[in-house]
């Protein structure tokens, strides 16, 4: 079996869901971890559990990535702890299923800060060391919502379209310099996301966060530019490519209007 090529991973949004699943997948491989999120109780419990079960080094730093200087502060803490990150997992994110006008400007600004700006900043701050060592991996969590326009989830899906486009552009810039950047598009996944997003997913199928994490790591090792998680999601991703864009907008509009305004 090929040795896992990275030593120390930073995972954002590691206190629950997909981020937590990444932590356990990587711990099984013996990778040292730096976890970050806002919930100290959860991070502390996960850290202790990982240390005792897997005997790896695990550190956590609290960060609210809605704050524009949080990525810089986080990287400063890494430098102070002499921790070099060669695998960055930009996972933290929030969404809202909503009529566009039903949320405040602040809600959207925070979503954009977390899902886009902090992700770009952390990526830019951590690439120089990866370049110096000619080795790095970056996994950015987008969504199947990145693959087509989504009426009633407009800001969230647009933010994930940014993540997909940004990641694939960097894939092009850095692959031959030793850094793989892989965008991941999960569909519905069983986490706290649906609660914070007020998402009515009745009748929809779910993937597990563990499957998302393990398939994402495989995609990174396979040097993929993107990976859609789950066979059904993969098949459905073809529809927007085959139909006129206006037709796709109407299909999603009719489906989501029923869910959001039921
Ligand atoms: N679940 C799905 O159906 C689904 C589908 C496609 C894509 N995704 C994407 O998957 C990623 C992970 O979400 P999840 O499904 O695992 O949901 P989750 O269980 O709600 O986890 C979200 C994580 O983000 C952290 N977070 C939220 N706001 C933050 C902030 N301001 N600063 C720092 N950390 C923050 C949360 O930690 P704290 O609250 O402790 O800060 C938590 O660890 C997100 O980017 C999401 O968009 C999810």
C-alpha cells in the first residue's frame, strides 16, 4: 500500500460532520492534526479522543472564520507552535435554504466571508510553505450545488461555485509544482448542515460524512481536480450539462420552491 504522502493536516470546521470525519480518517493513517472551529467543548473532546485512540499529535485552535483576520491569526498560531501544514482541508461552511429576501445582508456577508474569503486567505497563507517543500495537498469542500444555478439557495450555491472554480484554477497553477488542489462536491450528507441551513431534505437520500471524507482523500491522492461524491450525484451532475440553462433553472426553481415555501 502506498504511504500517505502528508504528515500534518489543518482541518477547518473540525468540530462536527464532514470535518470531524476527516479528522478520524486521517488519524487512522497516523497523520498529525490541527483542528479548528468555534466550539471549544467539541474540539477538546475530539482532540482527547483522537490522541488516546491513535497516539498522534493533535492541537486545536479556536477560530471564528466569519472574522476577516481569523486566517492570519490561525497561521500565526501555527508558526508560534512551529507546526508546518502540508495538507489543508478547507471544510467549514454554512448554507441557507431561503427566499433571497428573507435573510439579512449580514447573514449573507458572513456566509461569503466563511465559505469564500477565509478559504481563499488560508489557501494563500499556507501555499508558500508547501511550495518551499515542493509538496502539499489542499481539499476544498464545494457542493453539488456548485454545479448549477439554485433558486432558493442562491448565495450558498454561488459561494460553492466560487470554491469549485477557484480550486480548479489553482489545480492548474500548482499541480506541476507539487501541490494538488482538489474540489469536493458532496450532495446531501448526514450532518448538522441541514439544521443550520433550515434545509427541508424530506424524501432525499444521504451520504455519510465518513464516505465523503474517505472518498475526498482518495481523490486527492489520485490527483483529481474535482470529485462528486456518490453515484447518484455523479449521474445527476450530467443533467445541467445536457439541458439549456434556462430549463435547469426552472427545474431547480420548481423543486426548491416547494421545499422552501411548503
Ligand atoms: N451536509 C451536507 O449536506 C453538505 C453538502 C454539500 C456540501 N457541504 C459542505 O460541507 C462542509 C461541512 O459541513 P457539514 O455538512 O459537516 O456541516 P456541519 O456539521 O454543520 O459542520 C460545519 C462546521 O463548520 C464550522 N463552522 C461554522 N461556522 C463557522 C465559523 N464562523 N467559523 C469557524 N468554523 C465554523 C462548524 O463548527 P463550529 O460551529 O464549532 O464553529 C462545524 O465544524 C460545508 O462547507 C458545507 O457547505 C455539506
